[in-house]
């Protein structure tokens, strides 16, 4: 091999020192091939090398400048490199010979903070670039002095693969040839004060290591093979306010465990969970957050990798397969999405480039006291764009049907869970967080505009107006809102001994005073079966038999009540133990020698309630409209009974729901809007549900006896602690 033409002054001493010390802010201006007058000078930094050659058609040995620096004149920029050191020889493509990947339009949109599909330009992408295959890395760190990609491939040495700054965008990028899927990496960032920060995971990374390791992993998300066209083409109707929506809320890590107490994979869940939820008659699965998170005990609500499906269950493509399987079974997928806060883990977003970049600098705005987490700076354009783009990412790349936004109340109010002097008022001196409101409106506008047929849901526990009204009408733009008031009131009532319920009768009716102010989902969520609250079963009063009856009656009340439905896993078969995220649900209860039949009966009741709800327009078409509901009996506090009428579209069979919340059988007259036969469509006291099989012998016949403001009525039997559904026979 020939010697490359050498000479003095290949590199300035200050430049050399900055490269060797890992503080050079523009390494691409020095390293790689550069024209110096008429000659093409190649500079290489390869710590540990004793000799370096440029593998051109006539290989040339570069001059050693000391401390891992080499230089020489080469005939062209078409070369590879070879080094020898410590008795080892290695070849590589020089990342400094490749030009930028991001285009001018990307740079413009990134700088403006309006790039809707941020994940297509940031993160780690396996690509072919200028004739070589490798991985393109790009990250936003506007205040950094230097950013490098590090990993096993470069001995975690931030001097070896520093990145190129892209003008005023604050984005750094580099293409590293030879790296592909499975590469483990982080970013080493030198902050504005010259301090090297703890290594950071990629904010837009598509994969992660298994906990407790927390580096990002290069994952391909292109080339998806979907088989759900039928679902996608018709899902819009399944998310209408007129559609039956019954959601099964699931924590993937504890729904069921494999032998050896291993979490199920996405592949196993695609068969077992999807098959079960479909058989149970639910319309949707809602998954607790699947965005990568470091701490199992957060249940996913403290995510670090917003663009990475958690590796706990498999790869991004395996997660796609789970969604695809659900769609092919007729189930929608809703993800819990957490834009309200993020954890302080050193590898996360906190002080990402050495400054409060994603969060507020002032802890009165940027720190959640309740959760010891950081709050996004929604007023910063790039941060808002990051969150909105992330929402779109799940909807587009994974065909997710909906996002349920966690902790919306904490976002809407600057004084959320803060005392006097602990919060910063808005520009008008008020408590509303204008910037968070703008972000939520933008997210909903973009999501509905770019992904027809999706749905968004707010977990919002206050009376903030217009949560589920369109953004252009002054609302937040969500499709639905969780009805937390209904949940709190009814659970407080049902948890009381029946002898005291007459004193709290209107806890069960109060929800109807505001039922039409939003498009509501009635949630019995994971939050109701943790933190010492017990399970739904143990919250019921009485001995075992009465607990089952109470819970059956409550579920009957819930499915007959206006509003879409949501039930957390395990509640459907009356799990007795409080939910534990680290172990499987107690499926063995279904085979318990003493109460197994009642647990199976509860499970069958939920299946039948879902079936009735979906098949009966009167029970869902007007869930969100007052014309679909009429009280028949709302004031029988002494008897603790309730009765109401549900109506669908003209011509639909009407349904009367009657509920007895005492352990005493009631015989009472109920007003009916039409004469003729009314079938007992469902009775929660049926023997198949574990009840006493008391009721109305399959139905009643309406008499021309006015009652409850109706022209007809019938005497009906309400078994103890039961709900009865009577459906008009219109055939």
C-alpha cells in the first residue's frame, strides 16, 4: 500500500484538541474529505488505531498526527477505511464522507415546529444513503454544544460518531453506514456549559432494551403487512355517538401470565386476549400505556419512549400484529396516551440538552408534586409538535383506533393539586392552562383530520366545559369523556349497606342531571381496584352471595344507563383480590369449588349484557342524547328501586330497565309506553348468572292502566338486588 501524500498543517491544533477532547461542535467541517485548494484532504479520527489506510483503487496509508488523528491527500471521496491497532485490523465506511439526509423542506418544517410526522425524520431509520446501507440518526437538542451517537459499535465513545448540526432547527443528524436493526444506542450530549450529560435515550426511538437496561434500539417500522382493510374502511361508524361502545380495559402485563410467570407476548395476546374479548362481546380493547416505560410499578403512566411499543411483549411489528388480529376479530384498539407528564429518569427527556427543553424551567409550572414527574412546556412550539406528532404516529403507523388521554384535568389547570403561591397564573391572571388547552385542541384537530374514523377520549374529572365538543365550536375536540362523577357517586352508593341506601338514593340519579352535557363513557377503570380500594367484588356489602347479587345489579344498572361502557379486566368475573400489576388475574376463581359457578355466572352476565346492548338500538343509539331517556321511577327512596325508559330511533323496540337495590323482593307497577307483550330480555337474578331465578316468567303484558305518566303499565317482580330489562315486542 502506498503512502498518502502528507505534509504539515493537516489540521489546526485547536481543532485537533477539540476533536480529541470530544467538544468540537462542527466535526463534519473538519473530518472526512474536504477540498483544500486543488487537493482533496481526508482527515480521520480513530482512537486506538496505529495505522489507517484509505481503501481507494490504490490504497493509501494516511499520516498519523497523534492521539488517533490521521490525514492525507486522496484522489476521490469514494473510499473505505482500514485501521490496524493492538494486533487487530478492521474496515469501515467513513460516516464523514456522507452528506446530510434531511432535506430543505424537513429543515423548514422542523424549524417552524409544524412537522406533523416528526417520526419520519427524527429517530433512527435504517436506510440506503449514497450507495451504502446504514442507519440515519436525528435528534432535537438545540442548546447542545455537541451531540454524538454511542453504543457497543463505538465502545460508547462520544468522540467517534459526533453528529452534524442542521442550522437553526436545533436538530443534529448523522448517517452511520453498516448499522442496522437491533443496534443498541444512546445519545451523548455536551450541554451549553460544556458538561457531558447522562446518556440519553432517543426521544423518537422506536425500540428499547429490556428493563432495567434503558438504551434505545434501532427498529424498522416500515413495510407493514396489514390484513385489516375491512375494519379500517368501516370503523368510522363504530365510533359514532350512536354506536354501541363497550370497552375492556387491560394491563397487558397482568391480564394473564404464561407458565413460569412470564408476561405474554404480543403474539400470544393476539390469540388469547383478542379471542377472549371478542367472545365476551366487547367492542374495544383499551390498553394501559404501551409506550416504553422504565418502572413496572408505573403501569406505563410514566413513559420515557413515547414512540416505542414496550419491548416487554415484543417488537413493533409484533405489536402491529396484535392490532391487526383485533381488527380482524371486529375489535377496536384504544391506547392510553400520556401527554400530561414524564418521569425524571436521567436517560429521559428531563434537561435533555442540558437545559429545561421539554419541561418548564420553573418547578411551579414544570413539576408535578403528586407524581414527582415533569410537565411538558406546551407553549413551546417544538414540544407541542412532538406530542401532536406522537399521537398521529400511533394512529397512522399502528392503525390504533383511539387514544384515551390520561390526567387531562392536571393539564387544564395551572393550580392542579397546588396550594397558594405554588403555581403561576396565566397571562390573564387565571388558573386555566391556555397552552395545554391549545395543544389538546391541535392534537384532536390533527388526529381527526388526518385519520378518519378514529376516536379520542378524555379522562377529565372536573366540570371543564366542552371537553367532547369540536375544537372549532370552542370545545377541546374529544369524541368522548369519562364520566368520573357518575362513577364516584354510584360506587359510593353501591358500597353502602342496603339498609342505608334510601338516605343516598339520588346518588344514583344525579348523573342524569348532566348526562347530555358531554358524550360520556361510564368507566369502571383500573383506578377503582387499586390503592387499598379493594376489588369491585370486595367493595360490595354483605356476605359472598349478597356481594355477587349487588355487583350483578350494579352492572345491570350500568349497562342500562345512558353512556358508553368501560370495564377493567377481572371485574367481569368478580375477581376478589385487588388488582396487582405484577401477577396474573385470578382466573382460577372460575373453577373454585365453592363460588366458581357464581364467578362464571358473573362472566356470562357481562357477555350477555354486551350482547343485549349491542343488539338493541334503544340501549345505545341515544346514549348521548336526552330524547333516548325518560325516568319512570326516580324517587322511590324508601324501596330503593329505579325504573326508566330507553328509546332508540322511531320504530325501534323500546326498553324499560328496572332496578332493585335492596335484598327484598319487590312487586310493583311500572308504567309502559305501549301495550302488548314486553319480553324479559335480561334478569340479573337468573340462575345462569348465579342468582335465585326469580322474575317474570319471561315477560309481562302491558295493561291499559295509566301509570308513571304512561298510557299502559304492568305489575312486575323485581328480585332482591337485581336489574330487569323489559323489551317491547314489536313483531
